[in-house]
């Protein structure tokens, strides 16, 4: 019989209602090289946002190595960008964050986490007790053939020591963490916000979001308006800066300025070869999706992240990828001008975290 029928008009109306109820919140996003802070007003409007550079040695592979200095940096960032408040949401990412899709027989809510704990153990490099585990129900699937009613879940497992390190640093900065979110869920919520703002929510659309960061590229694919799969690719815009630096025999900072100003996509060079390799990894993720969805195509591709702002990249994407590629910020009414669009690309993950309820 397949999936339960979803009333998309009803879902859209629910989305509008929940967006209107969004409360102001501060989000802290501690990345590989930058600390990002965002303060939201009600109704998904940005009050303030900004970044500060994270010095070498503060963070190593997602783990905090200097909690006290990081706390001071957080206070500096909030003061610099005139953000006031003592509560925040926290965005956590990194190779140690495990996000998986699970399908389980439909069961009572109190049984779900117990069964998740049993199913996810094979994905965890550390002991099960060393993780904080949470989940989100993505879909209810009706019985078919000999299978019972089932539920499809997004499950996130974060090492407790990592969570405690981040919460501890924020506590030292005078900030209480209200909730924690992960990149995959954040980008999913941003996609739903697009549906809300553009008055569309269709079962027919499969969306791929490519978030190019400093050290990693997050590829998240949604189907029927919900998370379906993702891939974290260990390639990022810092690698491109290093290529330019080595090719031109200039220092890193100078190379970074060139990367932001010059179009390296007009001819074949080290930069285009690098992105060809990146897109080959993205192709494999899209192929995996197509195999799982019996040949369904990706209908839309959006790019975001600081690395997406490289001059000429969007045109290169449209030549290289089989589906039209657009900037994620271009889909949102509040981010149409160039200045706010560029800022949104940098802060997109953090803004997604501010969406507290599922929409």
C-alpha cells in the first residue's frame, strides 16, 4: 500500500503557524576555523550575526582543547556583535557526530529509544554509553506485503565528552545551552522554510543541499520534504586556498583574498580539478539516493556555505551537475540583496538551528 497519504496543503498551513510562533534565540556555531553567532527575532528575522576567527589549537577534530580561552572568545564574539542573552542553541558538527536513518516497526513512544539503542550500536566507534542519542520521526509507512506498519527515523549520536566540552565552554562564558542540533537536521529545516516562504510543499520534489565549508562539504538530500540521506565529504574551501597559495607561491592570507576575488573557473586549473573531484563524491551520493528511490531524480540543487561564494562557482556547478543549481539564499525573501545573501551562506547552518519546531 506504500506510504500514508500526506496532505501537503495542511502541512504548509501547519508550517506557517509554527513559524509565527518561533521565539527569539541565540545560536552558537563553533566551526573548524570560525565561531559564528546569530541572534534571531521572532518570525525568523535576524537581529544580529557575526564571526570571530578561532585560533589554532583551540579546536582539534571537533574536540575543544582550550575550554577557558574558547569561553573568552565566545564572550568576545557576543560583545563585538552586540548580542545580549544568557541562553542559546548549539550547533555541533564533526567527524565524530553520527547521523543515520533507521526504519523500525511502529511502536509505543517509550519503546523507540530502546530499539534505536539496539539498532545503532553497529554504527558507533565508541561504547554505546559514551554517546548522547536523540531521534526525529521522519515518516510513518503503512504495512505492505508481510511487513508491519513502520516508522522512518533520523537518529543522531554525539559523543558525550564532546557535548559536555561545548556546554562547559558556554557555561564559562555565562551562556546556558537550551538545546543541541546537528547540521543534517538544520539544513533539512532550512529547506522546509523555503517551502513555507515560497508557498510550495510538494511530494514530488527531491532536493539536494550542498554546504561548502572551510574543511568539509555537507551534502544533504531530502525527499517528500524530509531528510533522506547525507554525506560529509572531507573537502573544503581551505584546500582551495592552499592550492592557490602553492601555485602562486604566495602566503595563505593573500591566496584567500585571491580566491574570494578572482574567477578560477574560466579555464582548467588546479581549482577546477579540485572541484571536479568534489563533484565526483557528490555524484556518488546522488547515485546512492537514486538507487534507494528506484531511479527518482533530484529536482533541485541548492548551494550554500562560505565556500559557495567563490566567483564563477555557481556557473561551474550548472555546467557540471545535471540539475540546475541555485544559491540557497536566493530562495528566501529576507536574503535577496547581495550583502545579506553572502552572510546567509556563511550562517545558513546556524539559522537552520534557530527553527526550533519541525516545520
